[in-house]
């Protein structure tokens, strides 16, 4: 079984590995979407920034997800307000601002909105509650009844090629003065140092922006964060059916039709809970068979061209990890499958908090 995301472009020349020591104001560990946002924030603050990744830029979940650009927290908005009160509204506003930034500065993005479609009558009622909460706080949202079914339209959301989006940021960051390195694994982090296999980076502040497998980077976070394997597949191009990303079954099933007409479908992790809580690679026959079966439920008969998996970290209360774990070492992650936009918000806040010495009041 293959493990090649449909998002692969084949035109990535890559970055060198670190060879020798470096000094910097800020060292960012992890060059997925959130790590690149942290690098960008550091440059905006006038810092000398070094960024490293153990593999490739957007090589894990940042380049292996469904390509949804969604506002808000992992919980649906009315649930988030119930759990976190006004802080949920503030975070939603911050993610909308980050979406504005993404849409105006990055390639391969489209502000087409997103659909939450009801899987049954109970979910339709829940969608009504979410719509009421969004409108009560002034966030644009609309009831929807179309070919996909009944549900909720969120026009501020969007879609992207996640791997190309991240890798497209690199040239601007490097031209802005950042020093970025691939295939540079951090083997020890702390005390103003990031020791790698290729040399030591001495930095005033360190931001670790790693999502999937975060508990392996910092074993003391066991119990606070847990990694899940998320699987997807993609088909050959078909006739145009979907104009925007769709998610249903309380977010456990999601798909979008790409510009070339192919359909990328993922999810069903809830049906394979024990199977999916793992740091092991994929994809796996059991879950892929289920995804293929769901394609049939959608009435899509097309050849499957790609199958892949990525790892994302989840927290028990669905609030991201955002903490100064050690003096001068800020850690962000645990975005519960919503890292494309939310991860950037938290990574930027971590950089500002590191520089100011005071934690910005996010969840």
C-alpha cells in the first residue's frame, strides 16, 4: 500500500541539513505550518531566527492533512463557548485574522468557505445550536441546504494544498533572513541550547512547534497529549461535484474536490479508535477499506490514486498545548486535527510570549 499524499508536488528542492554551530535570538523546532508561522513572527519582531526540522518541511501532518483552512477551536463553536466562555470568541477572532493573513500572503489557497453537513437528525439539531452561537457573537454563518445535504455554511473558511502552502512560505522566510534546515533532528532541548546531530544552536529563546508525536519529544507530556494516526485517500479526477470542503459525522468524515477534479477523503477514525491511537506509520488496510466504502456511499466510482496517513496530537480537553515547559523553552501543539490555522495562532503567540516574558492569555 502506498503512502504518498495527493499533495506531493515533486518540485521541492529542499533545504540543507545543519552542519556546525549557530547562534540566534530564536530557534524554532519543527517546520510544519505552525513552526513556519513562528519563524515568520520572529522575523516580524526583528529577531535572528534559526528553524530546524527532523525531516522535510511539512513532511508530517502539516503536509498530509485534508487541506481545510478552518476558523476556531477543534470543538464546534457552541461547544467551545460552553467550555471556555468568552475565550472561545477571542480565539475564533484570532483565527479569522490568521485566515486573512493566509489568504493574502500565501499561494494555493482559496476562500471558498466550508460546509458542515448533518449525518442525521441529531447532528442537524446540533448544527442549529452552532449556527445560533456563531450569529449571537456576530460571526458570519448561514444555514445550508444543497446537494451535499442540510447543514451550515461558514464562508470565512477556505481550502489549500497544505504541503505546497507551507513549502511556498520558505522562500519568503529565507529571503527575510531566517536560516532554515531540514533533516536536522533535535536530540536535546534546554538551557538555551538545541543540540542536533549536525551541531549546536545556542538561542535566547526556543519554540518547539511539533504536533504529532509531541509526547515522544517531551515524554513528560504523556497524558497531556496523545498522537493519533489520521488516514486519507484520493481518487482520479471526476466531474465537478463539490465547490468547497465538506465535513460531517461531527467532523469524523471530511472531503474536498481538488482543482483538477480529484476527491480527497479522510476520517473514520472514530470507527477505529484503538487502531488509530498510535505513532506507527500508515496507511492501513482496515481503515482504507472503510474510506473506500464511504466513497461508494457518496456515489463516487473512481480509481483511487493515492493513500496516505499522518499524525496529529490530541489533548483531553481539546485545548492546545501552549506552555513554557522549561525556562526559555515554549511548546505548542496538540491541535486535535485543526492545526492549519489554529496552530499558526498559537505558534505566533508563543514567540511573542517568549520575547515579552509573559504568556499571552490564550486557552
